[in-house]
C-alpha cells in the first residue's frame, strides 16, 4: 500500500480511539445562556413553599406516630400508629426530593430527612394533649379544707335587710366605720346613725362600741356594705306599734304640729297623724300643739308609712282594757237590727246576736227586749283591734227559752247564774281547743 493508505489507516485508528472515548463519556451539553424571567421566579418560589408545607405536614404525622408509641410504652399497651395526615393543597402524598439528579435521594421525602430531629424536640419540650387530658384532680395536690376556707373568706357578708352586730373601728366627719366580719368594714352615713339629730358622733359612737345595725346596701366592688342604725330602729318601732294596735292599747303622744286636716305627733320615733274628726276638740286643733293626748290606732301600715290615730277611739280602747271574756256586763238596748241588738256599755257597744238571746224558739227579738231596756249579758268575744264585743244571754237561762216566759227572774239572778255560765264557757273553749 502506498503512503496514502497508511495515512488513512492511521487516521482510522485515531478516529476509532476518539470514538471510544466519546462513547465512554456522556455527551457534553452545549453552553446555553440562562434566562430567568419573573414568572419563572414566582413559579420556583411557589414550588418551594408547597414543598415546605408538605414537609411540615409529614413531620407532624411522624411526630404523632412517635407520641402514640411513647404512650403505648408507658401504659404497656400496643397502639397502632396513626396513618400520616395527607399533605395540604394539591400536592402528592410524597414531596419531591432535594435534587432530581441524585438517585440516592429519589425515594425519600422531606419528612424522612427532618422528622426524627423535629419529633425529639416536641417530645422533650411539651407534653402531649392526650397525656394532659388523662390527669384527674387526684393527680394534683388538693387541700379541701384550705379550699373551703378560701370560699368562706371571700363569701359576701351582709345582705340587704339583714341585721348584723359589729364593732365601731373608726369614723370620719360624714359617718362611722363598723367591723361586721367582712373583708371590708361597713360604713354608716351620719344621717343613718339614729333617729333624730346626732350632733356628736364621737361621743355617740366611741371606738370599740358594739352596735346592732341593718344592712341597707350590699357590698360594692371593694367589699364594703352600707349599714344603718336608723333603719333598724324604724323597723323595730313599726313592729312595736303594730303589736300595740293589735292589742288595742291606748298610748300617749305629744302633738308637734298641725295642718288643715288635723294634727301631727311623734310615737316611737314615727310620725303619726290625728284627723280633726278624731279629736275631742277638733275646732281648735291648732291649740293642741305641745300637749299630750291619749290616742288609739286607726291605721298602721309600714309599707306606706301611714300611722293614723284617734283620740275618740282612745276612750273605747280604755274601756276595752277593763273587760274580759266571761265577765257579766250591764247596758241598755241602743239599736235593734234584723241580726241582733246593740247594747250600750258606757262609751262602747256590744252586739247581742239573735242566735244567742235565748235557747228557745224566738219569733221576734222584741218578744224579749225592746228599745232602751236594761240588759245583763255575758261577754263571750272580745276583739280590741277591731272594736268588737260579743254578748250572750242564753247562757244565763236555767232551761232553754226561760227568757221568753220569765225574763225578770233571769235578769235578777244573772250574777249567780253567771258563775255556772262561765264553767260552760270554759268547757266550750276546751272543746274548741
């Protein structure tokens, strides 16, 4: 072969060598100019955000599995691990690997890379919700006595309308402080320190004085309650006056003023009123100021604060005080009514009902007594509060109907017959009781 052939063979060997080398190495990519647009940058950031979210969800699922395993180990029970929560958004169940060209990381997720370290931090720093919820009150230090004592210490002291006893601990120009057992003292304004005008508080309420007061306002935000001696005194006064009225008592009052309708007076610290029609001398009622009168009760109402008195009824009340059930009284027939006779007993009247005039058959009350006749009768009912006196003549009869045939004998022997009649009354009272 000529020189040309040798040259071709040499070139062939060289080409063959280059081909083998080229086949052994991957073809080199041509140099390219990278152009990153704004849209591509946004897409890249979006993908990275989605990968981060997927990794966080996977880490949380891994942490939950480890928590369940830890609880099962403590309790000696086997707990099936919970399946990992699906990732948020539209991502697949496994996040893309960090490097698409790395075959060793192709099957791993961000959770596989970060899960164990993250889980360890959560278990060490914070107990699980399940472990916290499983604890009961018995798992904590609990002193029932201390708890109840704390409740008692903070319980409000003094409700409106309650009467309490306290000790004076201080005062100011506008009132007095009283220890009533609360977390704060009770305050009594100067105007509530008593009935009437108090000029010297320090003298009236020295420190250490024990006083009984009425709670008029419950505790405020500071725990202080408003108390009153005056309100308590008024309550006691109304209770006393009500009892006097119920018993039909006559009381002495001093006239303090007058107006067109009557005169005013003071009674147990209360303001009373006597109408002109209930005065013995109603024409000159202004001259009664400063005088003392004996009066009885017409109306007592603590709700409306009405206290109405009567001088005229006092005479009746005084007469009532002289009477008692079972007593024999004498009077004159003052009025004849369809239901009975009214007997004048000297300033007061008693009712002799038709059913108790006689034990016999009575066709007309005038068969026995007429207008102005003198009558002796037993008192069987006495109600001073309502001014009622119940009388009975049938009890004086030896036989039922004796008054119809021999009234004079019955009346003449009334005193002796009254003793027997009282025994009958006692038996009736015992039977009723």
